[in-house]
């Protein structure tokens, strides 16, 4: 999972673009496009100091940083104004002739237009978005992002403390939105509300804060000491800043979380719907928007269902063949032997170095784009957040400072050995870290217009990570062979990869069943039982997660299948000139986008006299 910032809703993201229309007196389409996109980028970060800090190490070339530093605050009027601005922005883009732009800007024009059209469709589906999901809510993201807020200067330190001051307004805005959801009959279930209340109580634990042991206190002290070492802050000021951080966490942030929990508690029971979007009036329209937004695929739900079903059957046949081979080698069924399986690597840095070595023949090197070393620090999710965060996630660095990267591992849900190896392939090399750094470095080498970084193409990003995670099972088999493992253990690695794909495919089909076809909980339980998942607690957990997080599994797996389809097209198009290195380079240099645009770009690469271009 690639973790981004807790931006408050699509509408807030698009506020403030009205100024772009004053620039249409310019004669050149290229100049107008440049002005529109630069204003788009700057306005997307206005009033959101946290997102700005994570997006740009030095924002001065693009905009003035907000003063004081603050978090964005939701309001219904702001949301409505944002939708109107999107309509105006689309009108502005339609007036620009893409044929009068250079190749890269013309492609960006296509991406931005399609992106905004879909976002506008989503903005019309009021109150379906759930910012306080107990699985991935903003209240859970915020503390992690605060903990990793880099102190590059004294100004960053002061901004950080101002951001803590703005937490009450930020969380109160979330509470106001939840009240409006409740008034519309779209409030979360009682079960979800109870979990959110529990999370709000636990995130800023009073005992940990009192003892100075909370991770937001520990990480603050570490970052402060770094500023003292670099001479940005005097050592004599240390206690003053530590005391101010403690005060803000205990008397400002903690009460704000408690108040949000109280709001959710009081609203509990006001929702009119149980189950998925497929059983909610207007829910299918919102789900269709989510499919496009989160996967980047333009396929219809029916087409997606067919694609997933076909792949499921193909993988079942492959699983049967591998299982037979394993039994032939060992005389045992795979399940009875899996407990004996072991893996040579356990250290995160050792794994990352191994992955970097094994990927080098099929992926372009970062060294071709930068002389600055790219580092990665693997950190452990704080114990107080382990129950609420994903198994692992990568924090995206600023687009103008890509050298230092962080991956978080949640030890409560990520085991060492093979699972850690494939997880770090997903999050690190050749996954999120590598893809993010390479694509952004390549983009930076061609243009100083950062507009594409303001667009979210999570389908491309997560599809890439899932694709290379699958490749890493092959790397793992190589590791085993080099360490004297039997052929049976190598076959077992392939079996584990197939079993994971089958499981995620099943969850994707259940996602469509729940949110598009209107399946109920009992229907889902019957489907799970048919695949051998009959434990009631496990089935409940699977159903609840898919119900709360529509299209999340599709974001990974459908996007992975889209990449596989593109790979097959590239092989047919490029013929003997095809190589995995060329295909991966094409994807990385094109950069994150929707799959319709990516396929168009691929077809252009096969025209006589053309070269792969980003």
C-alpha cells in the first residue's frame, strides 16, 4: 500500500481554481495550458500544510506556504463550490486545443480532462464517501503522517506545532460531515461507529502521553535532536519545544479526538442502510465512480466480472497442476508440507538489497536519472496503531526531494520470511518506492510542471506494486535454489503465489457482488464456504472489510490484470523487439495514468518511426 495524505474530500481538493480563467486572454494554447495546470497544482495544496509538506520540500517555486500552517477544514459550502470550480476548469480545458500542445502536455491534457470528468461525477454523489472508515480513516492516517513530518529547518518545526494547533478544527470538520451523512441516512453502521469511537480513544492514549512514551512524543524528540545536531535549533531550546509538543498533544489534540469519538457515538444508529452500496439508493452510481477512480479501468462491472471469472478458472487449473507436481515430488499434499517451509532472509535491509540485485536485468536503473543515493528506512508501526493500520505501507516523499524514503511494517499482520520478502518487493523494490522515485525523477527531467503529481492514479500505482509482488515470488524461488532448497520448496513458492491471487480474485468478485449486484451477508458467506472459508469469525472479517472498503481489492488485482493485458499487447506489438526491460521502462516513463490512456500510449509506441516517450 502506498500511503498518501489525508486530503479532505474531492471538493476541498479543487477549491480555488477560479483565478485560472483570468489567463485566457493569452493567445497561445500552450501558455494557457501551462497557466491552468500551474494554478491547478498550487490550488490543490492551498490551505493544507500537511499535504504541501509531503508534496514539496521547497514550495517557493510554486506557491507561498500557508501562514499559519494549518489542516484543511471541511464545509458543505466549500464542497459545493469545489464542484462548480471543477465544471469551470473542465470548460477551460475544453477551450485548449491539445493538437497545439507538445506531446507531453497533450497527454497531460487528456489525462486531466478524463480525471476531472470522473471526479465531477463523484462530487455529485454526496455523502457516500466515508472519511472515518475503521479500516483506513483519516483519523488513523493523521498520526502516522505527523510522526513522519520531516524537520528540515526551524520553520518546519514551528509549522508542525501550528498544525497540531489546527487538529481540533480539522477533526471537527470531519464530525460535521458525519452529521450531514447521518441527516442523509448514510451514516456508518453501529458496529463501525463503535470501532471508530474505540480508535479515537486509543490513538492518543492518556497514559502514554503522561509518561512521555507516545510515538508522537518519541518521534518529535528524535526530529528535534536532528535539528539541534545540524545547528538549526539551539540545544537550550530543547525542553521548551518538548514541553510545547506535550502540551499540544495532551490539551489540544487528545481532547479533539475525544470530541470526535463523542460525535460518532451520538450519531450511532442513525444510518438507514446495512450492507454494501448495491443496496443503497444511488449507491451503484457512486460505486461506478469509485471503480474508475480507484482502478483506472474503463471496463464495465459486467466486463470486470467476466475478466475476473476467467482468470479465476485459469488459476485454479494452474493450482491443480502445481499441486500434482508437489505431491509427485513429496508424496504429500501441499497443505501438510507448508508448515516445514522456511526462508533464508529475515532482515529488512538485507531483503531490500537482494531485491535490488535481482531486478536489475529487467528494470531501468535509478542511477541513470540521479547521482544522489536513494535510501530507504524500514520502520515498525507503533504498537498503539498496529490494530488499525495495514500490514505495510510506503510514505511518498516530496517530488523535489526523493532521496530519503520510509516503509512501515506492521509486525502484527506481516510475518517474517517469504511474506516479508514479497511485502518489501511490493512496498520497496521494484514496487512503490522504486516506481515512485523513477517515474518522478524521469518526469522532473522533462518538465518543471508538477501538475500530474496532483492527480491520483492509485490503480496504476497499486497494480504495478501487485505485479512486481508476483514477480518477487520468482525471485524468492531463486533465493531458495541458491540456498540448497529442494524443487518441492520452489514449487511451494509458486503455489503460495497462486493461492494469494485466487484469494484476492475471490475478494474482488465479492466486492462486485456486494456493491454492484446487491449481495447480502448470507450470500457472501455461502461463496466463502464454497472456497473452504467456513470459520464464522474469518468470514465476518472478510465481509466487513469489503463492505467498508469498496473497490480496494480491485484497485490492486483488477489493475494488475490490466497491466498483464497491456504486457501481452506489447509483446504482440513489439514482437522480437519486446523485452521486459522495455515494457517496464515504458510504464515507468509514461508514469501513473488511467489504463485507457496507457493503452493509447502503448499503441503509439508501435507506430513506424516512433520511440517510447514519457
